[in-house]
């Protein structure tokens, strides 16, 4: 390939020193450069740029346009500069459109060789409007069929209002015959043949008149027209350029050096003007390790992760810059957890047993009135959470979500009961991460064992029953999202193995084996009579199910005590 | 009530509250104008401020020992000019600052409390010198950490914020403390205080929305855990918005916890996403703390009748140790990001 076969058109509006540096780099390597400087740049800065490059024979400046984002002026600037390039440098075969914030990542020679091997190929991203998913404001085909007299940046409300009005009225501009709307990155590399056919088209006036009123024509003018004239479109940009969720280009900094180097892309934008290390490292002639195809996969992943962090965030995290409204949390809590109601009342060593069997962290009653019963009854827990009940009750939701966030990666189990602070009952019921198992009426067992006056017991029983009934109705409500299992106390003690197995399997699905060791069931001799006494005192204990007065419950032939799954 | 009437009613309330906030903002600004008379310039180098300079504003009293490292830290980040209000220091700090080439100093002996803890003074200076600049408002014991701060200067952040049309950036206050009693390792002038106070609470923070100003109210950390179990609602606020592209019509409402117009407090995402945010490492708990607490108690110039300092004084009588076995040792911003105390947002 002859020298000077690759020319660069550069569109510049800020950081002109950097633009000059890159232009000089290309020009000195025998690549002609035509520079367009935004008309809004002051005369002084412009004169300085011209002066910086005046000793280079193959640098030209083209007629200046004021390029507001999304307007026709950017296309006009590109057209004018391209015409200068084609007219003044007859040796140029490929024209590369770049910006002042572009930086070559590989030596120009490698790019020339690459194009040399593909002398008839036009590199331009060009996608039909049906297939793009990245357009700002959700406008794709409508960019071509509506009118946009208002600035998107400065008159957003008017802009949106006018779009709505046109949609409602059903207004459509007529798309000129032969124009099939395509969109794509504005940074392209076209052959002289293709570019000159577009620029010398006898109908260009008419086409330009149409595109003048298309929204963001710099992403559609060449992308659309190239489809009419080029037999050989490679629909991708040679410039690595990524956009964030607002449609603003991602910026590269010094710490991207390695990832940029490994991308094997030819040119990247947008570079932060003060990224000295990048400019120092890439404006050289050092050949890259292997002459590979551009491979921006890693950078794609980096940026798509960043966008995901911004739009979806980390589930279960509440912090200074993420405080989701209810039901917009993408996960109320950070991880699955298990809530047990009534189990410690029925079994004597339930916490120890559960933690041994499932290998999880088993807390006591985290919402107990006196203190937070962390596993091992620690005074401070993971993340430096305090066991102070006052601090917990000050913001119970913050307490639980913090605990679950702090212990990510380790399944948490907690005891809950009608004697606890119920502030989070609804929160847990609506949380898909919660697995709630309830033995209803089990709160009566400690009362049964207690040495208190029966009047007090009766009063407390009535209160606990009321609280638990409310909790159960929360669990059964239509918006409840937790995995809920409820057994009555009678059902449970009749056949405790099956419920325990179900619950344990769900917590640690990998240890799919039969339970060998069972927690110790507390002594219930006389419990039936105890319930009868409550009835005799005028209270109606209902949540524990049918207990015969004469204690022969466990003598009965074992009925299949199926847990019923509420959700 | 018919839907239409209710909506009208709500719109009316919204308008009214907008109007009330507008009045409040004007009032703070007028107050700042009035309080400017309390400020005497010591040395005014504001003519050195360039058009796009990043400015740091701070109020202080008797912090000389901290100043050398403080200035170095923020110069390294890329702060171009410092504007200090000295509230009657008698430890030579004012004279030290006056010698620095990139510092302007005003002094006052007026009441810290009655200047709303320095906010009035700084509102005035920011209005006069901060308009159109990125301004950082921090105390002498606060160290700003933001995503990529180990590889990208502050200007990279402010350029990105500009490009993203973001006007304010939050940085929660993170209390740092040593392992063992505060006075076990004396702090030397010029030393990085985070060499001593390098532990923090990683996950005991709670927050709620302040409906009036729209900001989050964050509390927690070691101070709440140790000193405020009896009165959690009085635990100090940790939410801060220290970095703002200032406009002369803006005003901080109370310290840097919230500001007006209220849109500037919208530094958090409400739809599940994460906005970018940083942290202010709060290296308050050094050996200097004991004397400071005693002095501040005597002056009664701090927030909520110095309840905070009173609580400290009670506990500090008994060999205080904020450290516990779940304390986390500080490494870098990435650690804070992983812990969920700050976020990169979509900055990559």
C-alpha cells in the first residue's frame, strides 16, 4: 500500500492540546489529517491549535460549524472535512472518522496493514432500527419520522411534549424513497469510493434536507446511506467506544491501561484529557504483542457491569447512595434466611441441633424484648451490630437488612415468636428470601411449664394467641412472598420427623440425607389438661390444634402429618 | 374526597412546601450575608483561584497538629485552593495556614454555635468564591475517599460528574478508631492519622428519609453502638454531601448533612440502582480527643447542647475502647465499596 493511504478526519471541541498531540502522531506517520474545530471554541484556542500543527504539511483545517449535540452540524462538519480530505490527498484510500478525544491503541502501521488486507471494506456500524436496543430516550425509528425542533439537552420538557403530541396526532414525516433507516456508532472508516459516492450524489441536497431534521443524524446519516452504495459493509466500528445508560460515552483513565492494551482495538474514545499515562504509553510505535483482531470483550463486560451496578444495584443493600422505594429493591434482603416460630418451645436443644445438622448460623430470638439473641449470645455481631434492643428497635428493618448483608455467604436462621417485637412481621412475610416455618400455638408450651399464677398465664396466652394469629394472617395474605410452612402444635408433635426433614432439606439441599439425630422433644404430659384449664377459664386456645385432654395423642396410630404450604 | 380534589390538594401542598423551602434557603443566605461581618481576613489569596479550580472550605479551631497532613492529603488529591475560617485558634494554626501559598484564611471569635456550627460563615465564603467551582467542605479530621481515588485525581471525578450532569456527590462519615484506648498511640504532627485510627464498623448503619429536605438521615457506627444505646435518635448524623458544583443560590442547611435546593440532596437512587458515592474517613478518635472533648464541653458550642461530648466524657472516664472483634481494618476504597459503604455507581 502506498504511503498516505489512510487519512484521519478529526472532530474536536475540547482538550485541543490532546487533539493536537494525536493529530501530530498520525501526521508524522504519513497519515493526512483534516481537523474540524467546533465553532464555539474561542478564536485564541483555535489559533493556538493551528500554530501547534503548522509545520506539518499533511494537516488541514476544514470549515467550522457550531456542533450542538444531536444536531445536523456534526454531519455537515464531517462532510466538509471529508471533502477536504478527498480533494487534497488523492492518495488516501480509507478515511477514518475520529474525535479529538480518540487515542490510537496500536501503531498506525498495524491499522494500515489491516486495512490493506481489506481494501474494499467499509467499517461502519449500521443496524436497522428494529434491531438496536441502545437508543437514548427510546427513540429509534421515530428519529426518522418525527420532527425535533427543540433541544434535547436544553429544552427536555418541550422536546418530550412535542414527541408526545406528534405520537398522539399520528404525525409522520415522509422518508425519501430508497432510504432505509439504519443507526450506528458515529465513528467509521470508509473507503474513498463509498465516501465519494455519498458526497457526490446528485440527490444529496434533497437527502441532506431530509436528514437535517432527523434527530441525532450523526448516528444515522452515513450509517443509512452506506447501505445504498457499498457492496461491502462490515457493520462494526474500528473505534472502541462505549456508552453508559444515559447515552454518554464512558471515559478511559490511566488505570485502564492494561485492559485497553489487551483489547487489541485500533482506536479508543473517549480518553480523559489528563490521562497522561495513556497518552504516553500509546502514542508510540511499539508493535502490540500479536497482530490480533480487535477484541473488546473484557471492556464490554467492565462497562456493562458498571451500568448494571447503576441501574440494578446490589440486592439487599441499603446505603447512602442506594435507598430503594418499597418493592423496588431488586431483593429486599441480601440472601435467603430461615425463620422458625415455636421450634425452641417444642424442642429443648433446637438451636444447637439445627446449627449442627445444617451447618448454618443459628440465632436465638433476634427480636426478643430484652436483647438481640445473636448466635452464641454475642454482645456484638458481624459488622459490629450491637445486641442492644433499643438500637435494634430504633430501626428494625435496618437491623435485619444489615445483618443479612453483613453475613452474605452464610445462611442465617433465626427464632421468632409472638413474644418478640413484631415490627418486621410484614417485611419478612413479603420477602422472597424468607423461609418461614411456624408451629402455631407452641408459645403455650413455656406457659404450661412456667410456675406462674393461672390468671397471669391466661392473660398472656390470650395476648400471644392474638399476636400469632395476626402474624399467620400476614403470612397467608395475597402479597406474602416468603416460603411459608405452618403446622399446628398438635400436628407437629404427632409426627415431628417429616416437618423437620422438609425444613432441613430446604436450608441445606446438598445434604440430602435422612435425619439421624433428632432434637429432644419437651415433655408434654398434662398439656391437654392445661389447654382445657384455659378453656375453663374462658379463653379459647385455637392455634395449637386438637389436643385430647387425656394425653394419649402420641399413642394414636401415626397420621400423615403433612405440612401445608401456604405459598 | 374525589380523586381530582385530592390531587389538587397534594399539588397545593407540594407547591407550598417548595415555597417554604425557598424561603428557608433565602433566609440562610441572608443570614450568611449578615454573618460575613464576623469574618476578618487574615490572608486573602483568592485572586489565585483559577476559573476551574477545585476549592476546599473548612472551619476549624485549634487543629494545628492536624494541618500539615490535612493539607498534604488534599493537595495530593488535587485541591487547588483552600479557604479556612479560623474560629479563634490559639495554637498557632492560623499563623501556620497564613504561610501556605494556596490558602486563604479568615478569622473570627464569634460564636460557633450561633453561626450554625460554621455553616453561615462557609455559606458566605462559598457564595462569594465558590460560584461555578467544585467545592469540597470538610473538617480537619475528615478525609475524602471516592471510587478510584488511588489512581484518579479529584479532577477526574469532577469532570465525570460534570459530564454526567451530576451536581452533588455524597460521602458518608465513617468513624475511624484505634484498637485500644485513644491515648495509647500519640499522634505526631504530619503523621497520617489513619495509621493510628485504622479500624471501623463495617455494617451497623441505619437510615431513613428526611421528607422535608429529601436527604437520607444516616446514623450508626461505633458512636451509636457505644454512647447512644439509651437515646439512639440523638446519635450523630453521618450523611454528608461534601462535594458540590456550587452556585451562589445554594446553601448548606445544617453542617454538610443537607443543603438547598433539595434536589442536591438526591444523592441516592430510589429505584434499586446505586449512584456513585464516597466516604469521609473520620479520624476524630486520637489521643487529642480527650482534651478536645473536655474543651468543647466547657465551651458548649456543639450540636444539641454538646450531648455528644457529654456522652463521650462519661464513657471516656472509663478507658474507652471502640474496638471490638468485628471491627474492620481499613485497607482502601475498594474494600469500602465491597462492604457497601460507598459505590462506584456507573463510573468504571
